[in-house]
C-alpha cells in the first residue's frame, strides 16, 4: 500500500512553500547586504569626513558611516517593499514562479474559470 495521494500532495505543498520561503529570505538578505555595502562605499567616497563632522556637531568616525549606510539601506528596503505592494497579482506570480510553473498555474486557473461558468 502506498501513501494516499492527498498526503503526498500536502507534503509537496509544504516542501514548495518552505523552499520558496528560504529562497526568498536568502535572496532578500543577500540583496540587503549588497545594498548596504554599495551605500557604505558610496558614503565613504562622496561624504567628506570634515563635512560629516560639521553636520553632526562632533568628530565623525567609521561608526557614523556604518550607521548612515544602515539607515539608507533600511529606508531603501522599506520603500521597495511598499512599492512592490502596488504590483498586480499577475506580475507577482510571474516573478515568483518559474516559467513552466507559471504556465501550468495559468492553465489551471483557466480550467477553474471554465468550470465555474465565468
């Protein structure tokens, strides 16, 4: 006797969701670190330490550049997250799933629409 089909489907569903969550989490963390690094290098290259010290009212050090890059990366990430919420459902699905999976889901949705009489 094999495992009932419903159990396999549920296991596969859990596996796909966990894999997606881990992949998206790692990608987001990697992009954040890259953004942080680029902003830190940009701040070091563009903002003169004397100017930063004058603006802060005390002697600036590497800590201020690190904090500045952290603030800019965090605000950029939040802005991107808010902006991405304005994407339509179709764009999110296309970005999330592979092309083959995307096409399969579209066919499934079309079949469901036909069955419901829409």
